[in-house]
C-alpha cells in the first residue's frame, strides 16, 4: 500500500480496460484493512482464499453468496448464480464468495464501503456456516434481494435471517468502511432491517429511535463491543436470538440492564 503523494497520479479509468485491475488492487488493500480491524477488535476473520468475482454490470451491485466449496447441490449453486447474474461466469469449482460490479462510476471510497460490508458477511459465515447461509441465499433469491414486508410464512422467506445479517454488515460497513448505511443515520431499511441496532448497543448516547410503525424509544443501552456482538452471532438465526446471546454472554460486562437490553431488542425485532 503506497501512500500519498506517490500514488497521486491522475488517471481516467472511464471505460478503460484497466479498470478491473484498478478495482482489484483496491480490493486487496481494503481486504487487508478489514482483516487488520477485525484482528484489533477480536472479531472473527473471514476465511483466507476468498473467491472474489469482479465484472462490469453484474446483475447485482454486490453480494456474499459464499459458494466456494459449498455443500449445497450444484443445482442450488446454479440457481444462486442465476439470481446473481453470474451464469456466464459461473464454474462450480471456482464459485464466488464475494461479487462486486465495478461499473465505470464506482469510486475507491465506494469499493471500500462495499468490500467492508461483504467481508463482514464473510466473517459472519465463518461463524455460522451453511446453517444460516442456506436460508439467507434462499430468501435473497426468491425475493430478488432483501424483499419488502409483510412476508408470508412460505419456505422461501427468512426475513429474520436477513435482518440479522444485513443489520450486522451495515454496522461494520459504517464503523470500518466509511459507510453511512447504519449507525445514527437511520434505524431501519426496508422497514425491517435494523441497521441502527448495533450502534445503539455500543454507544453511550441516549438516542430517540423510531420503528417502522412510528413508535419511539429512548435507547438506554451501551457498552457492547464489536467482539461481544460478533460472538453473539453464533447460534443466532434472528434478532431475538442475537439479543438472548448478548444477555447470556456479555451483558454483565456492560453498564446496561436486562430490561433496557430486552426493550431495545424487542423494538428492533420486526421479524
């Protein structure tokens, strides 16, 4: 990683064939940055040897299907590839873990934010494995993404899994990746994904938060660290599970009370 001013060279990558190399170089740097941050905070590392798939104008902006060496059937992997727009590039032996569309107007800052988000998913996968990722993929495939509530009880819908995974990734995207997709900016996306939850677990600011039904709550929870929150992902399939694990594992190490923690988890638990 070369610092300013040595890399301060004006280059126009607009529709340039070298843009994929430019994007890949940034990815390597931001992958290392993420691993450094995870190590410093005792957060689970993503596995080494991740398969990144970069191309222009993929069917999705970014994703973490974690398909390399997946025990799911080739048919299921192929279905995931169809949903992600990867069919022309999909080979089961080198199936992608993380995908990213490096369209011509993407900036280095956007790559950093997205890679941090997707690597958080990869760390989450390293903790929970296929037990959570099979329903995660299923929901994303059949809903064309996160989907919009209300969700029925069909076998293709797992909004609680998505709420937990995306809420977690949004927090670390903001904490380490320069993103603004969570934290104190707003509490929910898609009226069910709790992008503000982990920030409210960590900070000592008594924020006024509003849920999709218009109800409000003063956040009186504080003191949960990235390591505590990541440890609570093991065994959790939804936000309520996550809250239960936090209470068992780490609540006594924070200034927060069981009543305040449960109130906050219930407030954010839309599914």
